């Protein structure tokens, strides 16, 4: 791993993890030329150390690293940095591999070879949505769950529910349309990218993770709680519904 320079904190900080010299140099040069502050690591171990040393906004992660599987890097950094934007760069094209990357905590993926133009467009789309989601909105009460988009906080009976970035974004979109049928296309456009192409399994994986984390949070309290219900609308999308208050 090269000795990284301290990232420029006036620009978005990008940690590039790529062992291929040609690709790594191309990404580093291209990102710097578009006003990002990249740091390039060639190994997973080096990336984990660098992420612990300095704050980063974006992780561009190759899965085929020489010292460890990129999925392990994604899992560790997602656990430590829930708001980090993780984009997987992979030569693996099977759906099962892409789903594994998303389930490990990635927000997006690009299959090699890819163009720098497409990567930059994806980054802009993700960062634009993150900024828009942080605009002022009143917290949305959903039974015992409260979704505060401004603070990017989801709380159950006052206790934070640790959601991944895209899980929160997905919940925020659904919470803004209580009782409405929201199509898969709308969710992909608003949470990911209006120009998204390829498999929408990323939506299913993220939705499954959201359901799992809400259920785990409810069970952890040891007492009954009132959670919203996410209903699957086959062939269309999803609907978020408030559960009725229990009768005495």
C-alpha cells in the first residue's frame, strides 16, 4: 500500500481499495480531477487501517483483493461507519455475488469494466439523495417507531435502531407515503438512481434487511411494541402501513 496523503477535508473524501494498478491509478486521477479527495489502498488490511485513521465519505471497493475478501472489508466498515457510502467494483456478474455484496453492506455496485463517467454519475446521484433526505422534515410517528429524516434517526421507544444508510433512505421514502402503494421503479429512482439499470434485487435485499433490523429491535426490548407493517405488493412494489392501536 502506498503511504496515503492526508485527505483534503474541503472535498468529499473517497477511499479507493483496488489492487489493479491501472484501475487504481485511473480512479485516483479521475476522482481528483472531478474535485474529490481520493486515497488509494491496494489491500483490505490497508483499507481498514486507513479508514480507522481518517474519516471518509465514500468507499470504492474491489472484491478481489490479494489479502482478504472485499466482502469482509465491506462488513467491517459498514458496522463501524453506518453512513459511509459503499460502492462495490466487481468482475463478479452472478446475481448471487451481487446480492452478497449488497447484503454485506454495499449501497451500490458496478461491474467491471465500467466507465468513470458512469461511476461519477452514480456518486452524484447517491450524494444528491443523501443531501435531499437531510432537508427539513417533521419526524414521522409510526406507532412506537419514529422516523426523523432531518436527523437521519430511526428510534423505537426512544432507542436508536441502527439502520444502514440505504435501509434508512428506503424507510424514509415509504414513511413519507404512509398507506400508499409505492412501485419498485419509484423506490429505485428515489433511493438509488433514476437512471438505474440492471437487477432490482438490491431493493429486495435492502427491504429484507430493514424488516430484519426493525424486528430485532422490537424483540430486544422484551415487551410488546407497535411497529408499522411493510406489505409486499406482488408485481408492483411495497406499502408502509400503521398498525392499529390494540384495544383494551
